[in-house]
């Protein structure tokens, strides 16, 4: 347990004053009295302000959930403040945490508290507010601490740029939503003009055509339905260096931000989104819609730690896809297993899009014992293999697009939707 | 160390280093010049003090100055002692401010202003004492009378502060 201790300033004032007064007394030197008189007063004032209470300090942060790039304040509560004049705080520096003041050192008078501003720069679970605190009594005679305060675990959600996609989903199967369905129903998109059936609404009758054909005709429309999206995030490894929200991006940074952006976009349209992360913990969120579901997805993304699943091989993972789902695989495609999994989903008849998350300047981390030339050569060979995998995926009908921001999927989804509208040739018995 | 010092930190270190040197050399115009070896010693101790303001090397630098004043100036009462007193006080206050936190901590402006006010008020005691002692010169009251009075006051203050029981001392 920490307690108040005399400072070096008090010791110095008393030592110099004591020596000066002693010498002046013994040798009869009035000039020395004048010389040390101010230190005598400072020392006496510091002694008179000796603390009599035991302070309690606690750190507080404003938010437990933040998006990367957002900021919060780390405040310090000191009670009681009777014997405290000055507070010194030194925040621990941590990876991907920006502080203001930048060096994490802050001092303020106890009656004029100043918070430390904290801003996580990368998604994940971050501990913020870890700091050491020292308190000083009036006249700096006594110091309490420094004591270490444990920070608070904060979920840092991936940043996602909001956008509205104009592309219709390829396979809408739900009850109500924003995507044009292949079926006729109560929507706004024109489908055809057909003869009146019982149950048709009167306001749908097209009188001009009905008069010409001597039979009642109605305008039929396509129904509008929601769709289901499965996001598969490859977190087997992280390639490239991460500089946080405003720096370079690693492959996992790209995957997390892309997954967050896609999930947000489709959930805001009223679609159902599911998440499956290929990682040791296998984070999974079932199909759902709404802002709470979006928060759940972003929360799972923030907990992802890269690694290979221990219990099941990648190409045997059950993705629990719903019928008619559109699958978006976010992967650097450096694992054969992920490519196999994508093809497996494709063969089930699901539209699959692969978003390539490998940054252009990504390079593997090689140990210092490895010859850099060999490391570079191995990486080039790996990239050649990756190119072949991507080509094979494209040939199998699985479009591969690099992530270029929120509108990346628009063109591909539109093309898939058009393909889904085309009549299919039956392969039944003749 | 230097790379982490803020401009305010540099200013404090400069005052810490200069204070004892000014206190030592203040009486030179009035004919009290310290020996070169002592100047060198005080400069070195002052630089050490500026480097480690929270350590006891500052006391050494100040005691060297006080020692020289008591040995060389003897019972003379030059006006420069008021300047020297200000030098020691400035060095002490700057070191106190610098020791409030790690080197990277920028001096807190309200605290600096508060200590500036304190320093000026406390320093005013020096010219007042000088005037009082100077006015008493030639009278029957010996200089040691004032010394004894101040010493008694100091002892009383220290004893009262040290012996006064606090809740912390009683372990509550």
C-alpha cells in the first residue's frame, strides 16, 4: 500500500536551511541567514501542509465501445482532495492507441482536472486508461504514489464507410425488403400486363388494354423482398503491416473494414446478414437484421484474433448458409482451404463473391535467421500460386474483386442479379 | 533524456543550473570573488542537479554556495546576498517544478504561476531581513541575536510539524 512520502524538494529545503542556519549560528554569519531564509519558509510551509488523509484514485473512461478512429476521455477521480494540490498522470503507451498529450504525460492542479484523450487507431480489443498516478501535497512537501491503475477493456469496432448500394441482390427470398424479386407480387417494378384473376386489386386494372381486348387486364408488378448475406472472413493469418485507421492496411484490416461496411450496408437495407470468421475461435453470428444485429456483428469482428482453426480443417467448415444466400468471402486467398470452401459454396448453387483483401504492398514477416533473398523468392512463388487460385475461382464462376471501398460489390452484385434473372435451361429427362 | 524534454522542461533545467552559479558569483562585483576550483565544482554540481532535479545532488550544490558565503564573506553584509538568495530560491523552485513528474511532462502553466507567486513572496523575506540586519548594525544588538531568533522559529516549526499527530501516522 502506498502512502505519503517526503519529496526531494522538502529534503533539500530543510537540509540547506538547516546547514545554513547552523553555520550562521555557530560562526555568526548574518548574510547566510538572508541567503537561506526563503528556503526556511518553503520548508516550513511544506511541513505545515503535511497530508492527513489517505486519497483514493480511480480512472474512468467514457465509452466501452468505440469505432477505430473515435476518441474518448480518460478521467481521474481523486477523493478526498483536501491534502492534494497537484496530480501527475503518466499513461502507458500501447500499440494502436493515440493519446493527447501525445507522450501520455499530464499534470494538473487538483481543482482544475484535465482529461487525457484516448483514441484507438485499430479495431480489436484494446485496454485503454492504463496509467500511473502521483499526487503532491501543497508546497510539494509530500508525494503519494505513483500508483498503477488498471485500464479498461474497450471493444474497438472496425470503421465502416456508409454507402447505399443501387444493385439488387441476385437471389431475394425473404418476405419484405428492397430487392426486386423474380416473382410477381405487390411491388412497384413493372412486370407484365395479364388477364384479371380473382384476388387482383381493382386499382391494378389497366382500363385502356381492357377496353381494347374486351377482357379485364391488370398490371402486374414484381414483389420486393429482402435477401440473406453470408460474410465469410478469412482470419487464418494477417499479411502486411497495420498502421491503424490512418496508416497502411494489413489484409485483416481490409477484411474487417470491408466486412463491417458490407454488413452495415445490407442491414440498413433491411436484409439479413450472417457472419462466419475462419479463425481459431470461429466467431459466428447467425442471420439477422436490425441495428442490434449489426452491433453484434461488429462486436464479433472486433474480437477476431488471427490463426488456424484447431478443431476442423478449413475446407470442411460448415458455414450454415441459408437457401438463397449471397456469400461474400473476404480473403487474401493465400490458403488452399479457403479457395476449396468458396468452390464448395458455389457448387451448392449459391452466388459467391470473393473480395481480395491482400494489400498490394503486403509482404510476409520473415525471421531474422532467414535469408531475405530466399524470403522474397518464396513470397513471389506464393503470389504466383495465389494468382492461379484466383484464376481458377473466376473460371468456376466466382467473381474475384479487390476491395476498393464500399462500392466494390455494386457491379458484381448487379451482374449476378442479371444472371439470376435469365431463364434456366432444364436438364430433366427427355 | 534530452529528446524527451519539452521547451518548458529545458527552461526549468536552465534555471536549475544557473541558480547556484548566480548565487556564488553574485558578490563578485562587491569584491568577494570565489576561487576558480569552487566555481567549477558548483557548475558541475549544478549541471548534475539540472540533470537529476529529484535527487540530492541539488543539496550539495547549494551547500557549497552556502559554505563559501559563510567562509569567505564572513560577517560582511553585501547587498548581493539578496541576489544570491534569489538564485538559490529560483533553482530550488525550478527543481521542485521539474520533479513533479517524468522528464516528458510539460510544466503545468497554472502550477508554474502559483510557484512564481510563492517564490516572489518568499524571496521578499530576504531584502526585508537584509534591511533589518543592516539597520541594526552598529547597535548593541549583535547579529547572532537575529540568527538565534530565526533558528528557534525554525526548530519550533519543524518540531510542531513533525510531532503533530495525523490520522495517517496513527494508521487510520
